């Protein structure tokens, strides 16, 4: 719009948008909602345990009764099942001075859970993360609120492994949990500086040795006093302890953890 002679206002006609500009503007208007709908088309909901197609994200009716939820008496430290109410700690925690305060796991680690997590991590089934995080929220939401943490931190994987895999599986879950708790998911504070050997073949002492100096903090001090670590599999606690050690050295006072699954120990 411009003013001509005698103060008249003249309107300059705009050139019509090209077809592709109109499409781009429409897509921009759709925003995140459109992106989410596209993801549903590209990655339709499936059960993370049998991969049966579902109408919505979750676990199918056939698999739900088979899932090894941890129920009954638990270890007061790591949440592994114990077989009598008067037993406070599992065999692993009774002989180990852990660096974390307390933890909770969703499932016992068995063949069904192993196959699902392997698909999640190694076959790019990252859509499984939504089902895992929803179940974790359902089972652990109350205790997370009691822990009263200030941030959610995913256990990091090495940069080479993340480049090869394309994502960090624990970060996907941590983002959902952080959103639920209205807490920041801080995936940049802790990093893995050594690409360690796989832990599954090692004894507890070898696991601790394997993880020495494997994690570092990206800054000298951390502003959080209480944090929630998220991992996929907890066995003896060596990984969580190694992360908790460096976080506490940087100023964190209390470290809690939650994981998809937990083993019975070694």
C-alpha cells in the first residue's frame, strides 16, 4: 500500500503465490499436529512385544498378561523382587554400597522383554518408547513425585554408537517422563567419553572396572540437587553407579533411577 497524489491511497496488487509456496504455507500452518499425523502413517502403532498392529499406542491384550511386572516384596534399594517381607535388600544390594539413593524398574528381564528391547535399540523401533514410557508413568508416577527430582537425565551412549544407531533409546523415554513430570530432560549434562565393551559378559567387579572414567560431566558444577536417571536395563547397578558418581562429584546430592527392566543379578 502506498500514497499517491492528493493523498489518495493506492493499493498495489501482490503477485499470486506459486503452487509450491502455497503448499509450504499450508504445511507450516499445520505445524506439529501435521507432523504427528505423518508419524502415525509412517510408524503405525504396534505392540512392542509381538508387533501386532494396534489402533492406538500401547500393549495388545494377548501380551499384557504375559508381561513380568515386578509385584510384591521388593528390594528397598533397586526394586528387585525379594521373597520375604522381612528381607530389606536383594543379594546384590546387600553387599554393594551403591552411589544412588533408590530406583524402580518396570519389568523383570526375561526373554519377552529382551526381544522387545533388542528391537527397540538395534532395529530402529523407536516408536516402542511411547509404550514403555506410558507404562512406566502408570507404574512409577507416584514414587517419582515423592522423590521430587529437578531434572530427568538419560544414561548416555557413546557418540559412535549413537551415530550408528541414530538415537539414544533412553533419551526418548526420558523426554516423555520429563514432559509428564513438567521437568527438563537434560541430555547434554552427562556424556559417555569411553566406548566401553558390552557389560553382559562381565562379572560385577569387571563391570565396575569396565565403566571406570566412562562418564563425564560437560561442566564443572551442576545446578540440580536431585535428579532422575533413566536407563533401559539394570543388572547389578554398575552403570547407574558410574553415572551417579560423576553427578555427585559435580554437586548433585541425590540420584534416583528408573529403568524398563531389571535382572535378578549375577
